[in-house]
C-alpha cells in the first residue's frame, strides 16, 4: 500500500501544481470559470497557494505520514468547498472536475491511514 500512496501522492501533486499555476498566473480559462461561480479576483492567488501547500504536504507525507494525511484531509475539504461553490452557482457542468479531484484526494487519505 505504501507504493500506491507514493504513486497517488506524486500524480495528485503534479495535477495540483498545474492547477495552482493556472490560478496564480490568472490563466484566462481558469479565471473565466472561477468568476462564473462567483469567486472574487482577490482569491485566485490564495486558492492557488492552498493547492501548492496540499501538494507539498502529500509529498512530505511520503516520509512523514501524518503530514500527508493532514494534507489529504485539507485537500478533500478544499474540493468539497469547490463542489459546493459550483452547485450553489448552478454550475452543474463544472462540478465534475472538483468532484473527481476530491475523490482522488480521498485515496491518499485512505492509503495514508492504512500505512501508518
């Protein structure tokens, strides 16, 4: 299970770094979607930094599992918030991506708990 945790942590971290890059650099595709669901411009960078912190936490969890578990919990909560934001804005088409990432974030959480 340790190998599965490492693989998932690395893949999810790469995905989160890419997503955070879009938030921080204000990629037009990303900003358009965020604005559509009511996220203020001033939140783009902090949201990107939270994703980076989660990704770094997952990677650190390879060596120190409690930190990886805490990061995974934070990411699950972050993406629960994203799903709720999309649903409240009536964006049923846009809810798929945050739901998938939320579920992907739950996998390292479960594996991390199983390999303590």
